[in-house]
């Protein structure tokens, strides 16, 4: 697609304060996201060419700076919001090249711990809400989004009570896994859902008129590690970059061939280079009930 109808905006600074905004530097970005943040954190890798010295110095001098990347064709949407975990600059020819790595919910997932006891008769939804509060306390720009399929949590009763002492993300997974559920942080919002159920009644229609490039049925999740990889019926797809495509979101895929149905996105990568090539969203999705 034509470069002139696409744009980006990159905002970097301390949380709840004014930082700096870029929208015309040459950048190269990759945003990788999954639906289960107990196993892996959502990550941004970013290269910026020609960043001013004051901004390079700010990146190396500050810890846990917030970063927001919005990008898209015609309309920009947020594709990443998190904390910078690593930044460095080096001279490459006549320009400086700045490399940034960042994670969504980085502080909360790395550092949050919980020590609590719940009385007999407490349900799993109460416990999950308390654990999410501990994540948000550790990283205060996080917010709790939708808890999909919450009836599964409400119906799980701990007759003898429940005690917690450990890293919060691990304790969340301990409650969710027996119910075949998981949690995900997307753009600083915490989502929880059942793995095998829909998360919304209507989703994005992805066909050739809305940016679909290719969609193919597959038996394996391309984002799974070799250790955990097992056959999974799903669809691998590529489309022109669209921030509406993110893990846990529903999408109806129709490529007029052998893929035509409703799917839930399991993993996605948004990637592109400002001055060359197409900006692409490449993902894996599965059919759900």
C-alpha cells in the first residue's frame, strides 16, 4: 500500500508527565503480542534514525520511561503502550541510530508480589480482582479491562478458603489454569478470558477489501516455543497493519478460498519500516465456540 496514506506517532516520557513526540523520523518497529502473559511479555523493538542528542540523553538517563506507539494506514491506532526496558545509541555513518526495547506491564509482571488469605466460600472472581489490583498497584498506569467469561470464575468456590504468597502473575495463572483461562496485558489494559470461548459477539471483518493479504489454515501455532508446540487447528494470516488486531480480539476472516469463519487471535506481530516496504500485521488465530 502507498506510503503517503500511513503515519505513526511515538510518545516517550515519564508516566503522567509531558515527554517528547516523534512522527517523521525514519523508524523500524516490531511489536510482538500474545494472549498469555504468564509465559511471555508483549514486546516492542524499535530503531530510530537521527534522534536529537537531548532525547538520546533522556533515554539513557531515565529508568522505566513510558512509551506509546500509534501507527496505521489512514487512521493511527495504539499498537503498543508500555515501559522502556533498554535503550542505547550509536553513530552509524553521519546519523545516530537509537535502539529501544520495551514491554507491556513490564514492572507489574516482573516485580508484583501478593500475600493474602481469603475466607471459606470465596469465589475465584474475587481472588482474580484482588490479584489484578496488586498488578495495578505496582505499575499504576495499568487498568483492569474486561473479564470475559466471568461466570466461570464466579462459579468456582473455594470451600476451605484460599491463601496466596508469591509473584502475582504466577498466582493469577494458578487460579486461571484449572478453568482453561489466561490473562493478557494489551496497551496497559489487563484482560482475562477463557481460551476456548469467544471474547466478544462481534469482531473485525478481515477480507481483501479491509486489508487481508493472505490467510492459510495451519496445525501449529507459529508463536509457540519448540518445547510447548503441539498441533493446534488455526489460521495464520497477514494483513496491512491494523491496531484492532490484537490477542483475545475476535476476527471474521474471509479470503474466498478455504478460510471463512470466526476466530480469536492468539498472537500478533505488527511490523514496518517508515520509509520502505509495507506495514504488516501477521498473526495466528483459532476457531472458538
